[in-house]
C-alpha cells in the first residue's frame, strides 16, 4: 500500500466532538438503553444541537 493512501481524511466524530460528547455524558440523567453511553434524549441533542451544561452542542 502506498504511503499516500494511508492518510487520514478527517478525524472520527468521537474525537472531533469529544468535548461535546463528554459534556452530554456528564449532564445526562435520563435512562440509557443497554449498551448505550447516552440516553436517546442526549443523542437527539447531539444531532440537533443545544446546550449541555455550559457547553454549546453544535
């Protein structure tokens, strides 16, 4: 494999939005389905945007 083909095109969402995801985890008080790290409400907030504590979710 050529070295140029092994280039990362963009960071994964988990790394790119790590601060926002961590803020959502800390503020999340709703029940989480088995195997989930966030509740469905927090997932929706991550997708649509809003605030989690003092962090703006974009």
